[in-house]
């Protein structure tokens, strides 16, 4: 419950900070700064997500190759067991 209240307070403070600072309204007027931050931060985040996706893809390919090698080894052992049983 405490986390929920703190989260709502933080969201409220963020909305207050982004609201325009005109004389007839309240707010800090940080909207332009937030947009500039997002414009600069989104490409960086996109690059980081891309790098993570590449690493996950490489790990997935290695896992698949390892699984194929294990399946081949099991098939070979089964063939050898069949040949020895005959």
C-alpha cells in the first residue's frame, strides 16, 4: 500500500513538473526539457535494446546448435546400441 501511494505521488509530481508555468496555471514548465530529453534518449535506448536483442539472438543460436549436437549424439548412441544388439 505504501508503494502505491509513493508511486501516485511521484506520478503527480512528474505531471506537475511538466505542466506549463503560465501565470494563470500552476506547474514548473519543464515540458520542453522533458521532450528534449526524450528526443535525445530514445535513440540511445533503441541502440541498447538492439544490442541486447543481438546478444539474445546469438545465445539462442548457440543453444539450438548445442541441442542439435546433443540430438545427433543420442541418435548415434541409439544406432550403436542397435548394432551391438543385432
